[in-house]
C-alpha cells in the first residue's frame, strides 16, 4: 500500500519528534542565517524563525553537539511552514536529505542524550 498523500507531512512522519533546543546555523546560497530548533527527529528538524524559506528550498544545516568540537552538518529540504497561528512558534520543518550513516548515528546519539535532559 502506498502512503496517503492527502495527509500532512506531520501525520505521515515516520520518526518521533523530540523537544530539543539547539542553536542552528544554516545556509541557502550566499545567505548565512541563524536560528534555534524546537524539535528534532532522526530525519528532520523544526527551526523557529519569523522568516521561513519557501517549501522546497534546500539548505545546509550545521549544529553543535555539546562536548564535541565537530558540529553535525547535513543538507535539508524545507517541507512545511508554520506561520505561528494558534499560539505555535513560527518556523519551518526541514527533512534531512541523504544524511550519511555517520550523521544518522550522531543525530540518534544527540537525541538520546538531549531527550533525557528535557
């Protein structure tokens, strides 16, 4: 059976989200921007911003892991926008694009560590 494409990205999510706040640098072309995350899963991140990029925008993300001098770097694709209605934080949901096995391992380890601290 195929996926139900009438459901939102949120409803189709394969990985659980974890409330994890990280400082995230991201780049689109020559634009370097800074934000923070409100949640993280093994395959994506939500960045809080009043100026989200359009759906389909490709970004390069970089976020530090406490106690590790080597930040996680991964490409992402904006898959949904939250305009901040109904009291939610405005921002953009980003799916990681073809993360390496090492990046997946490091994101999983970050989630295991940070999810217990929240």
